[in-house]
């Protein structure tokens, strides 16, 4: 955490360790670290351990900042959630590793959607993932608009190259309304080239769940 997650000069003032959780305090914020057993990547056979590090909400009506530290049994470590300066591309490179060393398509898709949306918001796979329920259950009207386009996580792999395609959704408040964005993601792993993670917006519409947003009361 000191090397990759804390800001330069951000000193730790207190550490409280419990049986399943660690609370880290600095002069400006508090961080909570624990093992996220519900994350797909935490269940992968090549993973030795995973930490979810969660910070405070930086402002009203946004989601908490989330980091991940993934320790692989082969000695590699991946830190995610650093606003595009993380190890997500390196993690995606594991798609083409042999056998049990490879990350599964769904586990990678969950982490890409969770950490790469940006703006202190996190994405959920349209079929449901660690950050929320399926789009059909939460925003059925939105799903109707994109049902001809979206599909579950899809991986095409041939030798040392792979293409991962999936869709995620993000909900965020704009004024007093809740807007839902559906994104298409494409991850390409090709020999001799940097890993590419591309995002394209499919639609952005006002979401309706039948409930009034808590900030509108």
C-alpha cells in the first residue's frame, strides 16, 4: 500500500488489524483492507491471495474508491484501481498463459469493469458481477434498449493471442436523475504488442428502478 496506493508523502498514522480486516489511517483518509471472497479472481487457482482496499467517498453522490492487490502463486503482483496507471493490462496478459496459470475471462472482465470506468464509479457486468445484480433485474427498461447488442462475457483465444469482449453498466446521479451508461469493452492480447483495453459507450439513458434516489428526498 505504501509503494503503490498511498500518495507520495502520505504517512500512515495508525494501523488496526482484526481477524478479517485491517484499518489503515493516514493524515487525510482511512483505508479498509480485506479479502474479497466474492470476487471471481479470488477463486482462481493461480491466485495466492487478494486484498480489496477501499477508501472513503471523496465527495457526495459518488462511490468509494476501490483498489485491488492480487498476489499470484508465480510471484507476480498486480495492483489495480490507480486511475489508468495500474497493472490491469499486465493482468489481462494472463489470458494467454497456459492451463491453470491463465486468468478466466469473467474474472478479468469483472476487474476491468470495476476499476477502469473512472470518475469514482464502478461498472457491473450486464449479466451481474461483484459490484451489482444483472442489468435485467436492476434496470429492465435499459436492457430492452440494448438487448440486441449486448451479450455475456465472450473470449476468443488462439495460441498466444486473445480477444475478450463484454458489456458493463454504470449508474450515476446527474442533478436529481439517475443515468445508466452501458459500455462495450474489448481487450486484445497480441504477441509483441501492448495489451489493449478499449471502451465504447453503447447508450446512456435515464434509469428507472421504481425507487426514488436517496439524494432526491
